[in-house]
């Protein structure tokens, strides 16, 4: 599959996906949104065929993603409310498609992740950022809202941090992003790729079906009470213990050897 504003590199079961509009700081427009949605659908199929196990998402040039493209935003000024509704729903589906991938997505953040770019960080399972990177839910500065990204951002940073950062629109450093759970590691630029590689190696040492099940479990359990979650979690572990992958993993551990999925 070819794209206008995305580039991909596949290294075995790992895909390196790069936003490629460096001249506009990798900002979103309708084409980028359509391409990311199409890519996510293709990635899901490849993951279910066990061809894809990890995705690393990054941005070309000096910035990860600066949010919405100015030219695209100018178009929306003339949209009707219904046209804006369709536009927002399309963008929401893009974020959801990435968020729901059955493989881990690692965000490699440099420069800045603002507005929708911060939303992209929120749908990554792991986010590794340069220490100097800046983040921001900056929409209120334009008189609009971080509405489409809010379910994904709130799941990461919680209501208290959202009250500060959604309402002020202030930019904040990687260290603050790590404090609130948006970022998992803030490292010097020279260590960015090394840190990403370390996480990729961790994912490749784990059962791919177990990772997919764990990712699904987080989404299913997080909003449930203990009583509601108990039967779901009992069934989840029982299914994994009798699965082919679960049996292989347990036997490999007992036999002191690497499991078959280890690269």
C-alpha cells in the first residue's frame, strides 16, 4: 500500500510508520486522516495473520505532529455544523482504529506533539519522548475543544490533569507528560532510538496473542467494578492457560528454554 503523507519500513514483525509532511510539521489534514485510517485497517489484518507484532510511530523532520493543518482548518470555518460533525466523526474513527490495534504501538516523540498530535500520543501504548519535546492540548487557544481526542487522552492522564491542561491549553514539557501518564519515558535525544528499541525487544519476547488479549483486557476491565470484572478476568486467564500459545509459554518456562515466538 502506498501513501502520500505516510512512509513505512518493515523489519520482520515490526513496522516503522512515519508521518511524512515535515514542511507543515506533520500536521493533520483530511488526506492524512484517511491514510492513517486505511493503514490501521491493513495493520489489523496483518496482526491477525501474525505478520505484524509491533508498530513504532514517529514523525519526519523536526516535529512529531503539530496538530491540525492551517489550510485544513481554514476550510472548516466554512463548514456547516453537519459537515463539521461528519469531519469530526471521521477523525474519531482514525484515533479509535489506532487505539484498538491488537499489537502494541510505540510513539517516538520529538519536537512537539500538540492538539491532535497529543491525541496520537494518547493512543500509543508506550510513548518515548525526547526530554526537550513539548506537548499540549492547545485547542482552547483557538476557541475550540480537544473533544475528539478527549476519550483517549482522559484514559491516559485522568480528569485532574485534563482540568488543568484542557482548560488552559498550555504547552508542557516531556517531564510533566511523564508525571501524568501521557509519556512513559523522557530521555535525551541521543537515547531516543535506543529506548524505543528496548521496548520493541520486550514486546517481541512476549506472546503476541497474550499481548493482544492483555490490551483488550485493559479496555474491558478499566471501567468495571470488581464484581463485574471478576468473571471476565477468570475466563480470560482460563482461556489463555489452555491456548496453544499459553501452553507453549508455560512449557518453555518450565523447560528453561525460549518460547517459540521469541525473535
